[in-house]
């Protein structure tokens, strides 16, 4: 089975197990001193998590509601602090099979995200630096910030397309089209 097909099956299985978690509606709501920094590093009471397995466990029950991030279990819903996006996509790979071209991102936690209509890429401009801030939708209202190096790799796959008098950098994945922004020549 080609790599893209294997990855699609793996992602589908992971997402189907996550759908059951979306039905959790705990009555006990509170806060916990967990903080995810803009670089994707997780902290508890000011100290970095040292066990990746624990971060992955908490990440599996993380969701965003109304711009607030929560760890949600059947019994509790605990608010945590997130500086930007809770995940960082550090690599991007262009995969092809006979039917599809796919942009596949890998996060610092080892999760794979394939850009498509359900997992769109969006690019904002940082108001301070005026540099692009690219994101990809992951799950449960959560996004991954696309790292600078992954964004450069992504931009290298883009095609320049003229629209409304502007040149846009466009990428395609799984039949969906995404603009990385307008380029100044």
C-alpha cells in the first residue's frame, strides 16, 4: 500500500476515536496550571513536561471552545493557557498516489495532518513583525502553527497565480486549494 494510502487510513482511525471524546460533557469545570508556549512546549506550574508520553496523553483530550483551551475527560473540563496554537507542524512532505497529491505535516508530537477541506491551511500576518503566521487546522477546533522551516518548504511547492491584479502563492492538497499569500515581485 502506498505511503499516502497508509497515512490516510491511520489518520481516519485516529479521528474516529476522537469523535467519541467530543460527546463528553463533564459537569465539573475548573482550571489547571498548564501552559503551552508559542513554540509548542508544555509546562505545568512553570516547569516543562519531561515525559513526551504525558504530553501526548493530555494533547489527546485537548479541545478549544470559544478561543479557550480545555483538557476534557468524562468527569472534568479544565481550562489551560495556550499562547498561540497548541501544536507546531515542523515538517511538510508532498505525497502522491494515483488519485491524489497531499501535503502532509508532522507535529512535534509526531501527529500527521493532511491538508484538505477539513484541515485547511490559513496564513495570517503578524501585526508586530509583518511576517506570515501560517496554521493548519488539526482537530477539535485546534490548530498547529506551521514552523518557519516547514513554511519555506511549503512555499517552495507553491505556484504563482495571478488573481485580481495580484500574484498569489497557491498550493494544492487532496483537491483543495490554499493561498499562502500575495507575493510582491
